[in-house]
């Protein structure tokens, strides 16, 4: 359980706990960094904007904040952060970094497709791989993979815009990756969470040239609150804006029903 700094006697994490947060200089990542620092965590804060990293360091003088400037859309950036993660006793990994490449696949430049896959698939995979040995050795640790409700949008008809096959596919990967990894790590003391917010009031859509000022949006701080409470509740999938959790249960039950409903015999609808 992750408690506030006002209740140190009730913490279950050590006073020297270390969190690594990617995309830590804005939006959900900054909200995570601020909350965790206020809870007494030391931080490895990863971002591309060095001025914002410096500001984050200055904002939290009571804990150790190690700024790490790296671009997770590149192999070199991923390698640098993975090396830092492997060398430090990371107790909590927040794979939050993202890129806003919303567009149909036919219009998506190859370099942007590569950036998106690197940031939302390759980086979380390799950073998780880097921290896991230490977590398993200590018998404790937490991995949070920040995706989004777009992970559920695969069946959406063509009338639903914007089209975003690669972006949505990447978030769906994070969901399945988190669920399968949680099962792999059952009983080890290492927890995994897929965090799936809806539309959040951050710079993310502005960078895409989208004006969502008139759209109701959740705050980044509320997303972090939901994540930490979801961990306390033992959730593997946390959807901050979904009031009826049975909807999520129904989706996952249907997934398993379809998986279990297969047969080595050709389905009759494909005959003749």
C-alpha cells in the first residue's frame, strides 16, 4: 500500500524506496513524480526536456531526484534508461512515456510509426525486463504500465474517429502484456498494473493539434489517485473513469471464453 508522507508509520515500502518514472516532466508522469516524491520516494525521472527535469528536481528538495534525459523513441534512449534501471534498486516502475501520433496507418510516416512502437511497446518491455531481476530477488516491486481506454476500441466501426490503428494497437498490447505478466509473476511479490485512463487534461492532445478544451477530461492527479488505490485493491487493470467494474470483468470473461472455445476442428461456418 502506498501511503502519504503524513503517515510514515503505516508505510509498507521502505523509507528509501526508489521509483523510476518515464515521461516524468508533464501530464500523468509529472503527477506520478509529484505524488511519489511527496510520499517519500526517491526518483529517477526520465524525460526529454532538460529544463523541465531541472524544475522537477528543484520542486522536491526533500527527496533525491535523479534526472535522466533520454528519448525513448530511440534505441539509444531505451538502452540508457534500461541500464539505469538495471543498476538501481527500483521498487516502482511507471512506464508512462507516450507520443501523440494519431492518424490512419496509411498516413502515418514510417519514422512516426517506429517512434510510437518504441515508446509504447519496446521501451516498457525492456525497462520492465531491466528491473525484474532485482524485484524478484527482493521479493517485492511494482510495475505500472500507462495505456488508455483506447485499448478496448478495436471493435469500433469506421465512423469512430480519429483513426489510430497503431496507437490503439500499442495500448492493447500494454493491456495484454500487463495481464500476462501479472500471471507470470503471481506469488513472487511483484505486482503489475495496466492503468487505462480515458481523456485526461494534459498537453498530450495539444501536441497533436487537437483542441479538447470543450471536452470533459479527468485530471492527471485523479489518474494517479486511481492507480495507487487500484494497487491497494489488488487490481491488475485499473480504469479510473469506469464506475461499473463489472463491465471490465465482462470483457475479460468474454476474452477467456473465446480463448477456451477453440477446437482443432474447423468451425462449421467455414465449411462449404
